[in-house]
């Protein structure tokens, strides 16, 4: 790894991992910090977008069902 230079011109060495490799307390703190940055949707937005997803999944599943039955019928007539 390369060493980087800080603003004051001093060389900064990368931090070595702790002997255990995983710090649960640090992980928890960083997770809380990241979750604080999340912009959560409003209830109205959540409900409307969920309804749109359910509607589109239902529509696509229905189309696949009809095309499957159509091709099954056609293949039954051909073979």
C-alpha cells in the first residue's frame, strides 16, 4: 500500500487492523452513523410505491400466465 501525505506535509501510514480483525463496537457505531444519513420515505410515499410495485408484479405475472397458456395451446395443436 502507498503512504499518503496529509495537508501539513507529514506522511500518514494506513491504520493496521486490530488483532481480532473485527470490532463489534466500531461496527455498531459506524452502522448507526450511516443509518442517520438515510432519508426515509413518508408513509404516503411508501404505500403508493409499494402499491405500484405490487400492481406491476401482478400485471407481469398475468401476462406471463396468458402467454404460457397460449403457447401451450399452440404447441398442442401443432404436435
